C-alpha cells in the first residue's frame, strides 16, 4: 500500500522555502495518487511537473505500481489550509456551514481556528414594518464551517 505520509513528507520538503504549499494528498485502492498544491501567487504547470518528478524519484515502481497526478487547487477548489484563507483576505467567498446555511461574504480575517465574515443581512428593526439590510460582521469557528470557496462574479 502507498504511504501517503511519505508522499506528504517528500512534497513538503520539496516545497519548503518556496511560495508553494501542500494542500492534500489522497490515494485510493487502485494506487491512484493525487497531490494538490497551491501558492501565495500562482501555480505554474512546471511547478506541478517538478513536484511530480521529485515524488516519483523517491518511489519504487518495482515494489508497487501507481499513478501520480499533481494538480493545483483551482478557483472552485474548497479552502482547506490556513494559508489559503490568508491569500483570500478581503475577497468574496461562499461559505457553507455544517447546519447547511450558505453565506456569501467578504473574508475579513482568518486564524488557525476561526474566520471572520462580513455580509449584509435583513434584520427586523423596532418601529419599522419591513426588515432592513444591515452589515453584519461575524466570527465562525472552522469546526462549524463545512466548506469555503472563492467567489467569482462573472458579471
């Protein structure tokens, strides 16, 4: 069986002291390995090729055959690590909470454990018949967040 932790160690060693960072490594029963990376700026195809070659050089195909794919976390890919959240500070994001609530907001702040979102919400105001839109800034623990994705407006 393919050792995912070994692949993570190889990738992290290769990406150290670069703007690139590891997001995830998965391996299924057919030994199809997928390595997902991201960057503080952008991921070039050559970055993926270099990492793929570095991982393959340290693996033995004679012991176990495998298929290796190295990809970058694209625009629609959910945020998984703190560094991705930092990259999107001030940007619009779509957040789905564990309870199913969907929020489109601006990512104001991020820590290892929480995110701070700013969005408009209709709230009841005393003395008015209709709800009024009001700016809300709320902190959510990441344990309550199911997924966060960058929002792109194509208008």
